[in-house]
C-alpha cells in the first residue's frame, strides 16, 4: 500500500485530472438532459454513466500506481488476449442492429474492439521501444507494425465496425508519423490508400455504410433515412446561437428529433442548449487534453513512454475530430463516440485507461 501511495503522489497530474473531471461532469449533465425526454430506461443512463466513470477512475488510479515498464513487459500478452476477445465476439456475441460487437458478462456488455485501441497502442509502443532504428522509417520498417495493426483491424471491420477500424488505422498512422516516418513512405501509404478505395467500397463496405457515405456527399438526397442523423444534428447545432436555449430547453432534443443523442450525438444537445460559448469551452478542454498528452510524450523518459503518450493523444484527437466532424456535417457518420462525453461503459473505460497511462508516463 505504501508503494502504491508513493506512486500516486509521484505521478498524479492535477492539470490532467482537472481537465478530465470537467469534461466528465459536463458530459453527465448533458447526458441527463439528452435522455430526459426519452423512455424511463434511457432517462436513467446518466446514473450508469456515473458508475462507469467511478469504475474507470479506479482503473486509472491502479494504472498510475504501477510502474509503466510492467505494461511494456506484458504488451504482447495483452495484444494476444485482445485478439482472442475479438474472435470470441463472432462466437458468443448477439447480433445488434446488424453487427456483432458486445460480449455479455452478467448485466454488463463489453466491447473488445474499444479496449483494442489501448492494447494496440501498448503493443506498438513495445515494438518501437525494442526497435534500435533511429533514422527515418521506410515501408520495409512498417511491415511488422503493419501486421500488428492489420490483424485486429480486419477482425473489427468484419463485425462490421467501420468507425473503430478507422480509429485503429488513424492511431497507427499518428504513431508512425510522429516517430520519424519518412515523407516518401507516407506518400506511398497515401497513394496505396487512394488506389485501394474502390476495392474497399465494393467488397468491404456494407450497404448501410455506403449509404452513410453517399448521404455525406449529398446530404439532401435522403433526409428521411440515411441523411436524417446529420441533418437533425446540424439543425440543433445551428439553432443554439451564441448563448444557447438553456439547460433541457433544446427543442431538437426534447421533441426527439435527434437520434442516438446519448451515444454518437451528445454534442448537438450541448451546442443547442449552451450555444457557441458552451461549445468554445468544450473545444478548449479537448484541445488542452490533447496538447497536454503531447507534452507528456516530449518529456517521457524512454521511447515506450513517449509512444504510449503519443498514441493516447492520437486516440483523443481522432475521436474528437471525427465525432465533431460527423455531427456537424464535415465527415460521414461512422459511429465514433466523443471521449468521456458520450454514454458507454467500454468507451469510458478505454478513455480512463488512456488517462491512467498518460499520468503514469
């Protein structure tokens, strides 16, 4: 116990804690408003969110108390466990809304693909920590890291879960780019992505995923179906004005025009009720969180810690950018949550694990 207490005193980051706590409190408050006009079951989700945040905080504290070099030692073991969990999804997970993603454990549902984001970061950090190469990485140097990415990404896309699959790819790309990837190699990867896009569209994307992309390119084409989410979200954000309509006074939310307002679309509820000033506050908190993570990376004692901090920062960056982009019509709707703001046990736990790793580094 004395060792744990010393670890917490040495590693506790009050600036990071204050930022995360503020986002979480705002998120729970917003969740209460977002579900206030819904069914009784949904209207109590904010209580479950508090439970998840409390549990996540406990996990973060435990992670902070453990020397992060232990995570480096068990990085590949955690990766293997994560792959097994992704395979189990196809064997035991029920099909919900056309996909298999959640494993039921008693009254709880675990989404292994969410946890895989942190596991991937740790596995890549372990590999790069043991890699003696110091100059720019070529395509040949990306073969093994690419395989570390490809296996879980393929399993996740098969669920199908396009949003989480893209998140893994973006986290991987950010880590590689910020750990000395040659520009020529980056150009080659970009070209390969562009060339493979038609094949991805034809053979990998499901019909509803294609509809989401086409509705992004032409949002007015099908407002009552594939374009409904983005259209109602944009209306809600725009109607907030400078000051907002007030807590629990947003008409798009209260009249239940906004779909999935507690998971993928909580931001439009906040924007409609709190206006531009509330949006600016939330933006500031996320920007500070991401920049603080990069600051931690720059001060890390070794390569493993630096890569972990970069990966966690990329996790929060891409989650925030993609979610805000899709709810404001700047990106397709791909089912990516807003960290610590959207409802979801696996999402909250993954975010808090990342925060714990940042504090530890």
